[in-house]
C-alpha cells in the first residue's frame, strides 16, 4: 500500500519513481493544469512477456496518439465500445471481455509489464474482443474518441493522491467527468470503483455535479460484475471497503 491507499493493480509489481511533479509536456497551463490518468512507472518484461508482446502487440496494441480512433476497423466489426482507464495487469479486463463477447473493449494503461500480462492472457484464452492502448487515457478521451461514441467507461482503483496538496492531480474531478459524459452515448454508463474512502466521497460529489450524468435507473448496456483480483483481495484483508459508483448519461 502507498500513500494510505492502493492504486491500480499494476502497482503491486511496479518499481516506484521519485515524485518530481508534472513535466513541461503534461503540466498544461497555469490556469488549467494538465491532469493525467497515470503515475509514471518503470518495469522490465520477462522473456515470456516479451515474446507475447512481440506476437500480440502488432495485432491488438497501439500507442496513444492524436489520430481519431476507428474502433470498428480496428476490431473488424461494429459493436458497443467500452474503454477501461488504468487496466493494470488486465485481470478484470480479460474476465469482463470474456463475459461480454458482444462488446469491443479497449484497455488503456501506461505500465508496459501490466499490458504484457494482459496480452499473455488474451493470447492464452483466445479473447477476440480486446484491444490495448499504451499511454495517457486523457489523450485518448480528448483526441481519439468521438463525442457520443462510447457505450461505457470503467475506472477501477485510480490513484487516490490522498495528500491535500496532490488533490489537483486526481483523475476523477469535474472536467474529467464532463469529458467522459461528452464521449458517452445517451444511456451509456460510467462505472468507478475505489477502495479509498475519502476519494470515493470526492468522486461521488464530482460525478453528481455533472449535469449530463444521473443515477442509473434503466437497464445497463454493460455488466457491472468485476472479478476480485489479487489487488482487491489485499484491500479487503486490510479492511478497506470497496465503493462502487455508477452513473448513466441522460437520455433525450
């Protein structure tokens, strides 16, 4: 555990880098600081992970860019599109993709060994409906995803940044909710999970303040059932309650 709370599952294995603040590339303007979806992490791949990466990355992986995403072409079919921000080692990603073969699922993660583990599982279990993007999810939302194109967005266990001076770095705050709501189709769903109680309150308040989001009172277009990962099991063992927060985009 770090900073009084868990972050995403990849942190169990990721060597920590010094907190030097935001770089010129990511800091944004002084009035509108750049929020990123990740904390920089380093990690080498095992031989098996590298081999899986070499086989699978050219087929189902891509780096985040400014190029608009053509999901139907990438998946080779038209289907509801869900993105997962911060997929960690991909345990939940793979399980939920197998449970929802009718959806296209894009996992976004910066931590390469975590993505490599997901690629291994996709290859081993022959999961056809997963694609992966490496980089900042905010860039994906801002530049790659069209308005009203997403059926769902999942954000599981984002970094809580519990120290008050770091709260501005939290991913889930007002502008991010507005951006996600813009990218969701009417009736689409945002599903958030966190084990950090104070962050849960922050997230709930910010999400409830977004006028395009409301309490979900219709049948969800995606499952909310998550597998309990090793990371989440550790959170349970230390007494951390898991808070699930779900909103739907208002329908016309």
